[in-house]
């Protein structure tokens, strides 16, 4: 521990603490509240014109008014928080919850949104993008994955459509195509 009570070592892959000073980070934070360090992957999309961060799903930049690219995102149903998916050239993303003890860090870590209490597996599901279509696949999760109230068969991808309701164990998210 550091003299002010913060941990002396921080797993820099964790999205729940500042990688510089170790201060716990609130979900969706863009900067550390203690040291001001910017987080490397803020929740949002960068404007191509002015480079400011905007909420996923917005049509125009809130700073300069430029049109924003259409990009898919997930909405945490309980809070309304929007999480961008497929940033850049990613074609496949594992959705689950991080576990530092076992060294598991999925690309979409739902730990800050109640994943463990909801029963999410560490590697719960996979989102895949292929030819501008999106797919969801259960990764043989213990507490199952549902798409619009239909249970998914493990290891069988199903196509996602804009507005689909996904239940990962007891955590509800909505898929938005952009």
C-alpha cells in the first residue's frame, strides 16, 4: 500500500483502476479523478474532425457538429450506459468478466456492470463481425445466453439485428447496430 491507502501495484489491464496511480475508476470515466491521467479506451467514439469523445450512437459530434461514423454498441439495460464494440478492425470479441487471479481479461469486460452478481462466465459469449453482419455465440457458459428470450445453443452463432435483447446469465444488454 502507498501512504495514502492506494494499492502500490495495479494490473494495468484492469478497467476498474487508474493504471498510473491505482485509484479506483468509475465505469465510463475518461480521466482519473485523483491524478487526471486519461484512460486509454474511454467509453465513446472519437470524432474524425475534432477528435473529441462522443457517446456511441450519436449522429453528430457534440463539440463541432461533424457527422460521426456509424458503429455498433451495447446498451446496459439497467443503467442505459452505451459500450462501443468492434472499435477499429476487430472481427471477434469475447464478452465476459475479468478475473485477475486466473488471468482472464475478455475484450468486453462487464465486471463494472454487475457481471459477477449476474452470473456471467469469464468467457461467456462471443460477438463476431463479418461482412457488415454481426453474430452472437454462447461459449458454453454455465448460466446460458439468450437472444430475444430464445436460449442459444453453445458454439452456434446466430445473427444479431439492431435492437436485439441479449441476456447473458441475468445481465440484460441491447445490441444497437449504430
